[in-house]
C-alpha cells in the first residue's frame, strides 16, 4: 500500500506565536510525513495577548496545513476546558476527511484524539516525547492522568517513542500497547561535517539550560577543573543568555577558559557551532531523546553524554561516549581522554550513519508503514 493519505496531527506542543520553538521536533516529524502524505496540524494554546476568546490562525503550504487556535486565559479550569473544546470543534470543521490521526502528547490531547478517532472511525497512533514519564524525572503524574493515559495508549494502533529508553520507562508505568521506536528528525542537509583545524579545545552544550534537567552547574564546575590541564579552552552554552548562572560563574572565577552563553540559535547557526566544536557535551539528569546529540554526530563532532535518551541507542557506534549521570569526575576524565577515545573517527561515516537512521526521508518511511498497518486492523 503506497497511496497518499491524509494524516491529522493533533499536537499538545507545536511552535506558535506564544512559544516559537516549543515542539519544533514535532513540526519536523509533521514535515517529514508531508513528503509522502497530506498533513493537517491542530494545536491549541493559551495566549495572554488574545483580544477575543478564540483566535484561529491557518497556514497552508501544498501538502501541509497548520491550524493554531489561541484562547484567552480563564480563571476557572472548567472555562478553559470549554474554550479549548470549542476551539477544537471550530478547527475540526475546517479539516477535510482524514485517514489516520497522529497524536502528539498522550495527555490531555489524547482525549481529543480518541474521541475524534471513534467519531470518524479512523485509527490513531501516538508519538511521545514527554520527560515526565521518565523515572528519573521529578515530574509527578497524577492518578487520574495515569488512568486516562492507559486507556489512550491501550487503544492506539502504535505508540511511537523517540528512544528505547522512553519506551521502557512508559511500559514500567503500566502504559500497555504496541511500542515502536521512531526517533526525532535530523536535517542532514543542514547538519553536515565542515571541520576546521583546531588550535584549542572547544566544547559546546545545547539545551534549554534548565539546571534541574540539564545540570549546567555540574558542567561549569568541570570547566573550572579544566584550568588545571589547559592554558586556554572554550565552552559555549547555547539556549539562553545564562543570566541565572552569572553569580555562580563569578564565584568559580574561571580565568583560563572562555565560557559563553548564547540565545537559542537557528538550525543553520547551530550547525556552525557544532561543526566548530571539538566535542558536544550532554550532561542531562534525564532525557527522552536529546536531539543535539544526533545533530552533532551528523556534523562529525563526537559526543560525551550521560546514560539517558538516545545516547543509550548510540552506545555501540563509537561516536558517543556514555557516562553516568551527575558524575563530574568521569566527565572531566572523558574530556581529557577525548583524543584517545575518538582517535579514529571518520566524519563521513558519522554523517552517513545519521542519514540512514534519522533523516526526514527515513522517518517519513517509518511513519508511513505504521499508518498503512493501522488501516489494515
């Protein structure tokens, strides 16, 4: 079965005028699917700048249509639910007949997906990225949310987790279903090797820079220790201006290293930083995937990462050194040993590996197979 389908993406996260980069990994999934199928995206989000109760914006581009409803904030939860429901119904009226629902975020948007699937007699599958399902996460899932989520996962044709690590954690929560790992997309036309001669150690870290999640202070302490071994090095943190770490940095008093914080970067600018780096460092306390790890490898830059998310799936590649969570001493040693650990890397092979596993064409094909299988049931 190779016929073109109409896939309805129902998204709890998606880039919008409120949060321009929120759920950009879902957008890349949807764009990948649109290589083979017609895609319609639905996203609803609260916007404090709304003048009306509901404001709907629609963007059309060939096979790709995005409907985003912005709703005015409500003091009472019941009023918020009513507005979200009304906005969803208004958007759904704009959507022509669809074949499969692709849900992104089990709860609460899974309630909409299950209702719509039953009403329109179509299957639905799930893509999940949520760190709250990880045992190591501090996010607590309520009893009610667990019950609803179990119903939604049980009735899905497939549950597509972005890593085997997330799949294991979700199953440990009792979310039963047909699990398939479909990772995040790496744009291999943007992220490719372009290595230059290195005169000094250049480290890069890319994330939200939230300390509880990404352990920024742990990396900064390691940066201080690097002064013992290097007369000069650079460590660039990309994600925000790092103002919350200024006092911590002042107290560390790093003199031999250049520590810089940069705001969120475009994909092209990010690729340049990764190409420029000696190593990419991911020191997360928990992670469902960790897209920058695969983007760095696509650029021919080796990675040191904690035993979380996609890093565990890359353990045998030789491109990513796995270290324990929160172990600053081992992070330091692996940075010092990087020339030995990554002595024989072939950047072309690194890029080709990512192309074969994470390119938009590969992900589009994986989802297509799941869509066709769901229609046979």
